[in-house]
C-alpha cells in the first residue's frame, strides 16, 4: 500500500543502506507492485552514486541513518526525489496506509517476466551499467542455490555479504527465505561478530 501511494508499475526505488531486514520487505513489496528495486553500493562516493541515481531515476531512496549526510547531498538539486530513513519504515508504512484511498488503481497483474531488480555493474571498463533482472531470474537462481547447497528448511544461513550486491542479496538469503530456512544477517562483516554467530 505504501509503495503504491508513490509508485506506479515500472517505477524504480533505491535502497542505500547497510544490511537491513527492510531490504527484503521492500524487495517482496516490489514484486507485488511490479516496481523495481535498485540497491545502491554504500562503498561508492557521492559522485558515483549521483550518476547511478540519475541513470535509474528512482522516485524514492530508502536510506540508512549512517548515510544521512550523503543522502542530503545526493538529494540536493533533485526536488522530485523523495527520501525515507529505513529505520523509520514502520511509521512510514502506517502513515501511507492511513492516507491510502480505495480509489487508487490496483497494480497490473503480477508476472514472473516483470522486471524486479536493477543491480549496477562495477564499471571497470567505463560507467557502471544497470543490469535488469526479472522475477523469474531471481527465482531460478534461488532454486539453483537450493540444489547447489542442498539447502533444507531447517538450515541456518549466515549472511555477511552486502545486500547491494547480487551475491549478498540472492546467493544465500533469498533462497533460504524461499525454502523456509533461517537467515542470520549481519549489518556488515565484523570478524568477532561472525565468529560469535558461528
């Protein structure tokens, strides 16, 4: 409901945050609303991120509190860009739901062929390029992961890879969530915390 209040099918939103469970909620909401999620690499400079934001033209950027100053800089000069702290998502969702009106058109039918994710390449030979992935590609990768890792519903998967990268987003956690396994996610890699979790 909250995404539909701001986005139409085919629109994009970006996520600029350290690993956070909200990223998965947003990705699943994107699948339901036929919108497209763009995870942004928080290791990039503001200038590099500005290029990607201008390239993919998201309507909203959901950002982590640790990147508030960079987000202010990125939003400067782009009055159409909405921003939303990821740590305040519960309140944001409630506010959007209370303001939603039933006359809003429903999203078009959900389809496995719909674009769901844009992940930017490293740009080693030029500017980064947004690789577009459909729902079917993400689901197929998850099924392959189930077979490759012999993943079962009672498994526990530790994810320390960044969610802005397809490896961190879909190599381990999404396949685990789809099959019903437990995901333990760290905000970022910290050796002592990883050892404690293991």
